[in-house]
């Protein structure tokens, strides 16, 4: 028998075996395999276990506040910064105030930027008034410039709405005095240089590069 004849003989035998197996299953003489497996493995009829939903870790978002309504013909003002420096950002409404952005040394302590109530060469005393509505605090370091040629002392004061709330005498070579004044509920703040003199009794020299009363880092804050 040739190879081709043997091949077709095997195929015919397989087809005959499959047909015989199908015929025996249809007559019930042979149980299908899947039915025999279902007989061995019992099927549970118990109700499925209820699982509790896990709480969500996400927090509910807060309601968005309504946007500010701008009336026709009005312009919406930008938000005010939380800190401002006198005269660099806020100008006086009365009197004279000069601000210098350079560094100053008072009693050996260095500070960035300072202001003064008078112009060097013009007067020994002076004042400056600022509109402080909307601000909550005023802070500064008050003293005398270490580079001033005179042995200087200055008596300085601060007023709120015309009423004195702070007064101090400062001298050259001494550390500056820290000022921290609450402003809530007031409208104006006035800085005054009340008295200028020398501790050695000599005349006060008025240089062009400095001033008598020094308020370093004069800042309004909310």
C-alpha cells in the first residue's frame, strides 16, 4: 500500500470513530464530558454576598464664591499688595518725605532702604502725613545714620489721626528702635522729627548724603 493510500485510510478511520462517538452520545449510551464534570462539582445556590461600597476619599468641593459684579461705567480695581514701602510705593498726602533705596547702617545694623521727614540741607525738623486707610500695621527701624558727621540725636514721634501714639529719642551709634504700630480704624499717620541736636553740644552738620531722622524699611502691611 502506498503512503497516500495509508493516509486516506487513517482519515477514514478517524471520521468513522467520530461519527460512532456522536451516535452513542445521541442514544444516551455515553454521557458527555461536560455533564460528568457538572455532576462532580456541586453548584452553590446561596445568595451572593453583598459588599459595602467603600467611602470616597475625595472631599466635596467648596462652592465657588460669586464673581464681583462690575457696574456699567466702572472699572474693577486690581487687588492691593499685602505690603507697601512708604514713598517707594505710597506717597505722603502732606509734608515732606524722602526715600532712598540704598543700604544704611545704624548702630552697626544694616538695613535696606530708608526714609526721612526732611531734605538734607533744608531743615532740622519736619513731618510727613500718609493715608493709611485699608492698612493694618506700620513697621520700621528708627535711628541715626552711622555715617552722619555729627554726634547726632533725634526725637521722633508718630501720630494717628493727629493723636501721638509713639515717641522716642535715638542717637548716633545706638541700635535702631523697632516700631510696630497697629493702624486699623485710623485714617492718617504722621511721622514727625520733633527735635534734632548733638550730644557733644556742637553745631549740627547737614550733609548732602544723609539725613537726621532715619526710618529704615518703613512698611505698611495688611
